[in-house]
């Protein structure tokens, strides 16, 4: 390789973008209703999905119904382009590929995909990119989806019905929109391919996301958008690779299976930026700046230097699929080659411009492979990569110890941690004192954005706080690692009711006969006919390298490649690069191992790029929908009046101009906080109440409203909701936490301008595939957890125990510095490199009770297709039933997986529970309590070693505790009992159980209060048959220190944190 020609890439940007657009649109034939009208099952029976009047269809659309999607390009395509005046534009476009050693190809050939006569399209685009994304993705499921056609999420749960009007009608709407767009912008004459690409991407995503890629079950989890976008992205990356270095064409075109990709990661610690936040405004600024940074990087790498497309984004960075030549292997990863230094420098410059040197990214690539499974490894190493950053520039600033305007430097800014603070900065009354740049971000830029969208999220913790002045910082996190690397897909299957042992034995015998005894056979003459497409039936296995293609294609460049090599008697017996296996030299044990892997790869759901994308889109959509449904649409049922703020208006007099800057000022009066903002024309000042309106009503509201608040009723608020008042406002000092100086102005009831509604929460991070962090009133936490777990049960019921969610909760006073809580939140998020230690064993009978509730959410479509049989497979079945798979590329992870009905009643399965953990930050040092034992990821601190708790096992118990101790009478008794438990737990002895039994019964009066007694029995799992049995079981339960920890934790959560008991 002589070098990468970046100049040639940029000069041919339009050619790459045109080819990308063509690749996006090559599936237009699948948007015809005739392709989906009916399908045949494996027995040749026709299954009807849509009833179409063919004459009416022809009259409306001008062509007859056809069943092969490739037939669309024979005539209908041209007719539709003529109808919408697009034919001339599309047919005259050429994609110039002469610079990569090919030719100039008519744009229309890219639309045709595998039907094209052009070798470049058939080999590079279709066989090299589409086949790995579609063919490998789908495998060979035997079942057609039972009507109606429906799209599932990546984990089997119903998402939507496929509608008839999403096909031909929507396609013609698309063509009309495309024509209108091109015509309005004059792009029919002078096309701007960047704008055309962006328009088509947006429209195709919206449309194709409602369509299936395939009608068979259970591969109805991948939409046409997932398939089209990933195929186009892979093709774009290959094309860019060829423009950079055309020497690969001579290898790629005759041998498409040699094409490989890398993942380019621009990694930086987004959560670390959020941790800098002293105020919501600074957190909001960093969050929005991160969006801008990612957006600029995306624009640069997809359009300015079109080397690939974004495939993933989370709190560790943004990731792109690119060609293999862009990286040079370096240890576990690869470095961007020196020829692309211009790209690297521009990325670094984006961070310099946006963050002024506060943080720099790590630019790293994975090793080259035939898919995206290496993404998981790259994500897992993100924190280590942050520490190996070669791009840090410590000389960005001249640190002047004194400044003529600002005075002497007095330290380093505690927020950005890189700029100096000066004497003058102390005048701004920030607590702590911060630098001029950070102050401008918080008090000017972010407040300005808040003012421009007052109905959105708040940036004031004083508005979020609950009746006890508490806020809750919440982290929701999926343990997604083993899904992103494809391992957990080995527990989802394409076919049910197979005889794995029998087929494995037959396959082993056939491989020996074919390769050792030279008795080559056609695919249809072997057991492989049950697991491969009928297009392969007539091909001979040995002469066509069928086994090598299936086995090696799906593992090259990934940890499975190393596993397969090292599991053989001699690792040199297999050559992944040349796709060769030395069959004659393999032992019988080697052949059995390869037969097992081969059968597994054919039966499992495959980790194709489209499916992996579907996985992380599903989890991200879960968080996005939670945000929308629970917070934006107020499923928390926070009263309407509580989500309002009072806005006042006064004249912007000359006197006020001396005290209230044009950029705004924070004021205080009567214990309430306000933000004063001059109007655009500088004639008025709008003054916004930024303290909870509940406090304001309780002080100034009319009697009727105060009574209705006490009764927890809903009501409307207006100017007439308040008594007369006179509030003297002074400048607010964060340092002193009060107003200082002289009165600036006085507010009265007559100054009320309006009552505004806003969203009573604040995002810490935006939803990503892995996590989401948000701040809500602490009193809303129980309802929030209920809503999260309920939605989880609906969307992830079939993979419960394999896709765990962890909820971390930090409760603190709203006045405490946010960075303390956010730092604690990051700890309680419980990051880990390896999830193996999270697995626990449980009896099948007990697990089924938990799963039954979740499966009660199954829809009719899910039941009809027996979804559970394909998704809900667990291990380790002692009866050797169903499938004997390597769940992970590790000999210790070879397990018998099966549906639960194949286990014995008392057998045990392995699963990872859903969990929740919490901490009340009564002191800043309480965050130091949050450390986990890496052997089981329980807290190290003894008193808190029960945490985190399994949601399905304990959350209801926490709710029962709150319910039975919510009244004052029982609460006072509880305090006495808790004091005794704390006293005895320090040097606990089992004999204390007798004393504690008496204390429980006598202090709580369990013989008199039956409701309290029933609640205690439910919490401690006591069967209350009679008095003797109750006391005997209570003693046994109190001998277990874990039950005492449980009571203490329930008290800390319900009383100390939420003040509900």
C-alpha cells in the first residue's frame, strides 16, 4: 500500500454520496404489496397477509401486481419515475468510479442491487455488503409469521402491525416529496448531493422503519430500515476505502468475502463532563455541547470526508463503520493511519473550539472483521482508553498569575479544572467561585436557551425539589455488553423443536465422509438441508467450500476466530485469511467441535450488523419512550398545578438597569428564588419564580388552594389564586445562600403576568443504548420505579434474566452541589468489565413465578407465533434438552439451553436479576459508601451488603414497608425498633434473634395490629398459620443478618431518603 489519498476522497465526495443513496434505495421492490401479499410455508401451504383487488390496484398504480421484488425494476420503477417527473433526473446520473480502477456506472444500477449487470455492483455491493448484512442476518428460519405481519423489537416483543398503506401508497408519496424537494431547491438542474442525501436518509428512515425486511419468524425483528441503512453504510465504507487506496479492488471484486471493516471510535468521557456540574445549567451546557460535538464529527466523517456512517453513540463516544485500510493494528486495537492526520487534527480542533481544551478524545479503531461484533470490546475498553489519551494538550492556555483587568489569580476553576480564577470572579457571588468562561456558560448561554424554551425541562433544582426539599438523581442502565458482542444471540434461535444431538451426530459423520473419505455430497443430501437456504441445495459441499464459507465468514476478525483456532488440536489446521481448513489432519474431536460450532451458527440468531443495530436501537428507544411517556406526558401523575411557575413583569427602569444586567440576574426575596430577564426591547423585565410553586402557594396562596394541596387535589392556578403580597427582591448570593445588599425592586400580586407550564425534571444525560440519567422530585421515585419495571416487563419479557436493567438512585438536598450527587450516581451505576459474576442460580419453579407476570403482557401476535420458544431459552439444563451451544467463546460456557418447560421442577437455571440500589447523601462523604465487591457486585460495606436488591424479589417488599409504616403511630414504633436493631447488629449473635422477636412483637404490637403483622410476614416471607408457627418462623428469620440489613435499608430508603415513613 503506497498510501491513502485523502485529496482524491474529498474530490469524489459526490460520487460516494450518490452511490450511498442508490444503496439505500435498492430495496424499493420490497415496498410493493405484491411481494408481501402471501408467502408459502415450508410445506408449500400459502399464507395470506393482504387481500388485494388486482384490477383496482392496476387502475390506481398503473402496473400489475408482482411477487418478486426484483421485478420492480423491469417496468414499474420507470413508470413511477415518469409519473413523478423523476425519470430524466435519475437516469442521467452517473457515478464515476474510474479513480478506483472501475468505470463510470449509471446511477440506476445501484438501485438494482443484485439484479445489476455491472460486476462492481453485483460483487462489491451485493455479495460483499448486502449478503453479509441480509443473508447471514436471516439464516434459515422454517416458519412464516402467522398473520398478521408484524414487526417485533430486537427481543421478540410486539412493536407494530405492518399496514397495507405503508407499501405502494407510501412509496408514491416518497417520490412526490422527492420531486417537490428537488424542484423547489433547483436540484433537478444543479444537484447538491449532501442535501439530497440528508433528505432521503430522513424520509427513508421514517418510511422503512415501518416495514419488514423478511416475513419469516422469528426474523421479524429487523426492519427494512435496519437492513438498508447498514448495507448502505458498509458499502459506503468500502467505496471510501477504495477511493483512498484502489489497490484493494483487484482482491475485493473477485473475492467479495475478503472485504473487511473496522469500527472507528471517537471516545471521550461524557459522564465525566456531567460530573463537573455544580448547577443544572452547567450540566445542561455540557450535555448540549456534547451533542454539538458529536453532530460536527458526524457531519465531517459522513459528508466532508465521507469515510463511513455513524453506527453507534453512547456516553463513551461516537462510532463509525469504516474501511479496513484506515487503521494500522496496534495491540488490541488499531491507530488511524498517518495519511489521515488531517481528519484527526480536525476532530481534535472540534474539541478545542467547543470545550476550550477541557477534554480531548481518544481516536481508536478495532481490528478488521466481517461484522460489528468488535464494537462490544471497544466499548468495554473505553475507560482504559480514556487514560491512554495521546491527544491531551497541556499547553492550551497561558496561566497568567495576574491580569490587569481581573486582578490576581486565586486558584484553578473547580468546574472546568483548567482555567484560572481571579479576584474579580469572586464578585459574581458564585459558590464556589468559578472562572469567567464557566460563569458565562451557566448564567448567560444556558439561561438564554432556557428563556427561549420555557415549557421544556427546568434548569433549577429549586423547582424540582419535593415537599421535603429533596431531589433524586436516577441512573437506568442495561448490562448490554454480551448483546453488543453478539454472545447473547447464541441464546436466541431460528428454529424450534430440533433434535440437536441427532443432527450433530449425522453432521459429524457426513463431514468425515466428505472431507476425510472424499465422498463429496450436495447440500440437499445432508442434514444441512434443514438449516440452509434452498439456493445452496444443488451445490456440492467440499468443492464449493460451503462449510468454510458458513463457519469462517461468521467468526473472522472476532474473538470467536481465536476460540475456534485454539480449540483445535493444532491451531495451524485452520486459516481464516485464506478460508482453508486442513480437514485430513483434523482429529474426530476437532471435527465434532467444528460440527457443533457450525450447527450453532446455523441455528442461532446471527449477530449481523443490522441485528446488532436493532439491539441497541431497541434499548435506546426504551429509554427515549420512558422519557416521553413517564416525564413529558406525566405518567408520574404530578398535579398540573405543581408543574407551573409564576411569571411577573415590571418596567425596566433606569434604576433597575443599574442592578439587573441585560443578560439577567438571580434574585431572592422571602426565601424564594427568581430569575430576572430584561425583554428583547429592553422595556420590561420578566421575573420568573424558580422555586417550587408549592412553597409559593403555601405562603401566598388563598386558603382554598392550601386546603386542596393538603388533600392532594388537582386545581388550576391563576392570578386570583394568591392573596396580596409584597416581596422585596435583592441580588442572590450563592456563597451566602441568601439575598444581599439593598432591595432592588418589590413584587406584588399586580405584577403577575402569567402562569407558565414546564417539565418538572432535568436530564443529566440523553438516552443512549446503555443508559439514561435524570433528576426528578424524590417523592416520585417509587412511582418512577413502578413505571420503569412495568415497561421493562412489556418490552423485554422474553429475555428476562439475560438483559438485566439496573436502577441507581441518589437522593440529596436540592441545595447540595450537584457534582457530589452525580459522582455518587456514576458509582452506583455499577460499571463492570465482566458480567459473569452477576449470574445467580434459582429454582425453575421460583423463576417461573417471576416470569409468569411478565409473560402476562404477551400480545396475541406473540402467542400465535410461540415467541417464547425462540427467545426464552435458559441454561444449564441437566436433562440435556434442546440446544448444546457455546454461549460465549469459552469452553466453560458450553451449555444446554432450552425453554423452561424442558427443565425439572426443582432444577436450577442461571440468570442475571434486575436490580436497584440507592444512597441518601446526608453528607458529602456518603458517596464513599458506594463500592462493590467484584465477586458478586454487592456493596462492600457490611451494613449495606444486601444492596443492590433484586427488583422482582424485593421492590414489592419495600413498597409494603412504606405502606405499613406510613402513619405516625406505627412510624414512631418503628423508630424505636430500628434503634434496637442498630444497637445489636454491630456485634450480632444468633441468640439476639429471641430478643428481637420479642421486640418486633411487643414494640410493633403485632398481636393487636393485624395489618402490620401481615406486612411483616410478607416482608420476611413468614407463613402465618398460627401464633406458634409465626413466632418460630420469626425467630429463624431474625437469625439471618441479611433480614436485619433489609429492615435497616427499608427504613433508610423510606424514612431517611424519602421521609415517607
